[in-house]
């Protein structure tokens, strides 16, 4: 009788291990599929030129770090137009919400890498900043970085979430020009 119960227990243990391995394999497959769908969606938004990088961290050219609100600090691309907004606490109201809002036009929009982190390089023309370079990197986890470089050595980096416009809750201030 002991032999039969031992065989039954051993069989159940083997069955449960196989079942656990199969469940883990199915979960890994579902996770990979979800990852690929997210990457396709990101690439489509970038190719369509309709996306927002909601910044929760800002870095200056000396790499000083500032935690900011993602609702009022963002880079928004809409076809050939761009809105870059940077707000600060306790600063005079240039745009009605304690910061500056720059609106411009995008030219020379190039997608440099479509797999892994997606990289986009663009030229921006605005009345406020003149000609500037913008390099955006969108990572697989939905985070993004936008580095804005001016013609006289100015540089600011926006780091935060990459979103579709309908998923975003940004608030645009008033442009000076």
C-alpha cells in the first residue's frame, strides 16, 4: 500500500511541475506579445508624428537634475509642429503657469533606429529659440528622453513617459510669440 501511495504522490509532483513550467512558458509568451504590441504602437506614433513626452525629470547642460510636474513639462509633436513647455516653481509667469512655452516647426525629422530604443532626430525652428536640434529616444519600457540643443551651447533634457495624445493630461500655457 505504501508503494502505491508513493507512486501516486511522485506522479502528482511530476504532473504539477510540468503544469507549472507550462504556465510559466505561457506567461512569458504573453509578456513577449504584449511587449511587441507596445513597441509597434510606439513606432506607429513616432512615424505618424503624434506623441507627447511627459517629463517628470529635467536635466540642464551641467546634468543638474530637477523633479518637475509631468502635467506642465512636456515635448509634444503634432505632425510638423512642436510644443516644448518647461515650468518652474516660484518664477515669474512668462506663459501663465510659471514657465516658458515654445512653439515651433519641425524639419528634417529622421527615425534613426526602429528596434530596441527608437531614436528620432529633428531640427526645430521657433521664434523664441531660433534653430535648435532635438534628439528623442523612446525606450522599450515606455519611458523617453528628449534632448533639446540650441545654437549657442544651451541644452536641456526632458525625461519621462512616452504617450499618445489621447492618453496624456498635459496642460499648455500661453506662448509668448
